[in-house]
C-alpha cells in the first residue's frame, strides 16, 4: 500500500506548496496527491480552494488573478517555522516529482464543458512523460467526460464523496477509470471488496488514524491518502 501525501503533506507542511512536495520527497515518499486549477491566463496552478483566505489569511478570490499575481500570497501563513511559500504552478511542482512513482492529480470542478475541455488538454500536455505514474482524478464528471472524448492516454480516477454505493463502480467503469478514490467514511469492507472485484484500484482519503490505515492495508487497498505521511511511514514501518 502506497502512503500518498495529501496536498503534499498538509498536516506536516504547508499544503500544495513546493516546500511541502520537497518535504515528502526528502522523507523518501514517492507518492503524492494535489489539486489543480486553471487561471484566466490558462496557467495550471496547485491550489485546493478558490480563495486565498484559509491558507494565506487574505480574502482574495483566485480566478480573477493571473499566474503572475500569485507571489503576494504566502501559503505558509500559519506555519511559523517555514519561509514564505507561494502558490506553485504545475510545471514547477512536477520538477520535484520526476522520480515519483504515483501522482494523483485532482482536477477541481469547473463550470462548463468548454472549461473542462480546455483544462484537460493543457493538463495532458504538461503531464507528458508522466503517463505511467500519473492518475488524473476528479469528482467532476465533466472532467472525466472530456478525457474520455479526447481518448486520453492517462489513467483516470473517480473521486467519491456521496454514498451512492455500487453505482460509483458502474460510473467509474463507464468513464474508463482504472481507480476509485473513496472517502474514508464510505470505504467499508464490502464496497472495497466489490471495487476490487471490478478490478479497479483504490485510494482512500483522508486517513490519519494508524489502526484504520493498518486495516486498509490488510484489505489490499493500493493507496492511503494521509495528511501525516511521516507519521504513517513510521507507524506502518514501510518505505515507498
């Protein structure tokens, strides 16, 4: 079971930052999950929220900005021991991940099919060379439909946060997904076994409890997405 750093390592380092990605790299962990959004100048950047308030303390919507205007906002705002961390681009982030074995690229929801098409085309262009270790994940079916229509060479993962049971498996297969990302509260033993029977890989998010992590490992889950990768690495006594 891979230990996958959630937004880098959001419980141990500033989330979705170059510093956070370097932090898990230095731990020897080679699996990561992060969030992608597209700005109005078409640049792909790494950020979970569509507003800077939670992570930087500044009330500012993301989408009115260009990628050249991100340096003002310190993503390490609440991390007193960290130097300033600005919102990184996907291109910058991938430089740290050249030797990563597993990269879960979560595409945040978009409003229109046209936005989905534009974003996914640019994403696939920037991910060239990562075809074997990247999985493009999303809750947004528009993203998955765009990838399917484009005949993507990249693996897709459907993220599930609603209790729709086996319908999630049907959806994933219909969208040509090879993976389901189950919210931990929905990842009971029965649905995990049914997902495995459909020959879909499984990531479970977000798991910060050690005993729960051990149980999921026993079930044969492929990926454990956690805010505390160092803690899990020590507790599970495993390297990547």
